């Protein structure tokens, strides 16, 4: 299995500009060492990335995706209930 290779915002902007200049998805895949599907997603989300770039968001930070976004509110609710009844708990 290959390792995941996330692009920075600046890399995504470079990929978008190279695609607009005529580079194919396959050439972009080879240049950035990511899957064609990932290149396709970057190109599809062009407007979002360009907006982030123009608004001076940190250009070298890689975005992290949360796979458990539904779990966090439930854990927060559980924690507040435990605190409300003065129950000691440990996160180990």
C-alpha cells in the first residue's frame, strides 16, 4: 500500500495553474506524486482553494480531515455529563 501524500495549499494552487496551462492529470500526478483522483478533486475544488489562497490563509499547512466528526460532539456531551455528576474519569 502506498503512503498518503497530502498537498499544501500552495502545491494545490500550483497544480491548478499548471492544469490551466495545459498539463494533463497524468503529468500532474507524476509531478506531485499523488493519485489522479486527488488531482481531479483539487481541480474540482479550484474555487475554494483559490479563495483560501487569496485570503492569505497559511499556504504551507496541510489540511487534516477528521474521520470522526460525528464522534466529537458525543464525547463532549458525555464528558459534560460526567463532570455534572462529579464523576472522575480518565482518557487513556
